[in-house]
């Protein structure tokens, strides 16, 4: 879910045509009121659809998911018969048991399901395929239990309406690997033949524990507003193969305050001749024109 939409944002436009109309009216307003991450569209269209191929073997897809013109994809999509099965393994349900920054109320379970349903509908619209056909290739797994929380149960010990036990289990709470392993099992593939596209150290840790290959969202899909698109060589460069549990686990970046308390976070004077680090492959270097 964090790959298809901006984190913690629950405003999702359900159709590509409506999103185009919003961008045409106001790019700022569209960005504010539509959390869908359009950078995922070129990759997923190439992965799932039958697209024309040029004489030199390049896929030809004229659709621009960030266009202000038209009314969505110009042609109806045809799902590839050999397209891989995909799974949406989401922790957006944690907003049911953990408040968002600046929010006074928890998100209702039904609202979480509505957001995920809107994401699936939007993806079907961006592919221009029937939603039912897409759902035949797509599994949806949602974790509702945030770390340190407990499943809310009624007087009879029942879970919220429509919930299943796994959704509130600790093993489905990333970085626990349960949700990823269950997704692979549903698809009938081995963990080592699966790939997780994630966006933070928790996702990478979960993939490590599950023995599933991992790649960061920005290295596969690009950065919206800077560099949308994917490149096979960059994917190879940043791909982390699935390994056994002995691999060193990913750690959260340490804060400056923690480093300072330990004694190695003191700032050092910049010596004459020192230069800023080189440019990131995804954005220009400091003080350099775009």
C-alpha cells in the first residue's frame, strides 16, 4: 500500500479519468487530495499488460499517468497470460490501533478497507482492465495490529466485523515475516522466487526474515516529480536477494540526538577544500541547478 500511495494518507481518487480532471483543474489540489502514487503505473503496466514492442525490443506505452489531458489510458488493457501474481501486503491497518501524527482519533476498520478497495479500483483504471479480472491476479493482506497494541475484542471475544484472526495476529505485523510468507503461499510460489517492493527498513527486515528478495520503491519506480521510470540495470544494482535468517538485520537509522549522547555526533568544522557529497542518482547535488 505504501508503494501505491503516500504513507498515512487516506484520500484516493478511484479512477484515472477523475484524477486527470483534478490535475487539469489544479496540480496542487490534485497532489493534496489524491494520495495515489502515479510512479507505480508505468512499471505495473509493463509487468501485467500486453504492450506493443518496437523493432529494437523496447516496450511502447504511450500512456502518461501524470498527464493533464485525455481521460485516462487511451486503449483497453489486456492482461498478459504469463503475468506474475501480485500481493498487496499492507500495514495501513495499524492506523486502527495507532494514531496518525496530529490525529486525535483512530481510523475505523471499515475506512481502512475502503482505502484499500479504492487503491485496487484505481490500479484497475490505470491499467484499463476490469477490476474483477485484476483481483484474480491480486491478493490483499492487511495487518491491523500495530506493534505494542492488542486486538480489540467484544464481550464475546469476537474481532471487529469482517476481520479474520490473521489480520490481528502478531506474525502478520512487519517486520515479522508471516504476512509475506502467507502471500507467497497463496500465490503458490517459494519465498526465494518472490520479490518485495518496500519503502523503509521495516519492509527490508521483513523480507530478510522471510528469505524474500527486496528492492526499495525509489530504485524500482523512481521518485515522483523527479525521475519516474525503471531501469533494469539499476534494479540489478540495488536488488537484495532473499537469504536465510543469518543475514544481518536491517536497523532503523539512528537519530542525531542518540549519536550526540553517545559522543560521536559532534559536528566537525569544515576544512578548506572539503566538498559536499556527490549528487544522488535520484536528485541533483546541493546548490546545483536542475
